[in-house]
């Protein structure tokens, strides 16, 4: 039994007339009669009865019609959901976000997303990029909002904005308000994320390419909380 057969039966029930049903369906009455006969053969019983100049469904026909209406409605809703998913306007998005992006970019982006796709469910995980990339590889995330190198064969990237990387220090630090020389910078130790984080990798490569020494790391952290107190941003013009 095909979906079109169920739709034909519903229209027959709504019109209570084979001729009117065939006209509404855009087919000939003999073709509709053959469809009904095929359905009756499949069910091994009569589905319609002639009543005067019209028809009515038998008890079995009415039951099948009732179920057909539910099936057709479910298929319509399913098709709408599939179209919405295909257009990116519905479904669940598992988004990994770097801490700075979560604070500065995420509110605006989520507001715009939900305006365009109000039925989307957004699952947000905030963390450092090494953890987020690992979850992306494991298919535990759908996409990441954060920094990636310009050249990456592993991920497909799309730039949203430019965000300069800076070195931060306390306003009481000896290097505050200075553009340090390699010798001055090498006197001090660093607080950095883990070596797997691409921002750290980029920073180390940038230091070395500008003839600065590799940073001497005293503390590694997977959160920004230890770094939030009394900072001063120093532009990275290596």
C-alpha cells in the first residue's frame, strides 16, 4: 500500500463521492476505482459502499482512513522538518566556543541565529581549543567558534572577524607599558595554556620567527580565571 493510495482514500472520505474525489485528485474516476479495488484486495475486505448517489466508508475503511490521516500528517511534518534541517533552520547544533569568543562574540551570534532559525536548539560547550578540537574530531561537536591557524588541512574554516593576540601583564609588572626587547622578555616566566592549544603554538612560532626566545612557562592553565586580575595588554608587534 502506497502513500498516494492512503491520500486517495482520505479524499474519497472527505468528498463522499468517487467522481468528486477523482476531480479533486486530478485523476480519472476509473483510475481511482482501480486504486480502491487494489486497496480492498490488500485488506481482503470492502472499504467503501455505495449509498444513494454517493459513497461511504465501511468500518474497516473508516479505520484505515483514520490511520491514513495520521500517517499523512506525520509525513508532512517530517518533510517540513527535513527541509528545515537541510536549510539549517532547525535541529540541534553542538557548538564549542573558546572562552573569549563566548564572552565577546557568542551573545551577538546566538541572537542573530535564533532570529533566523527560532526552532534551533543550541548546545554550547565552553573550553580551550585543544579540548574543543578533540571533541570535534570525536564527533561530539558540530563546529567550533574560536581561533585556528590560517592553513589547516584538518578543518574547514570560515573567518568571522579579526582578533589580535596580545601578551598581558599586571599593571605593576616591570614590562608594563613597554615594548620589550628579546632580552627583557626572556627575564620573565609565562602563564600559558597547554602546548596543544593552537593560540599558544602560534605565539611560540611568532616569538621564534621574530628572534625572541621560546617562553619559559611557569604555569599552565585550561581556564582564563587565573589571568583576569590586574592585567595590562601589551600589543604583540614582534
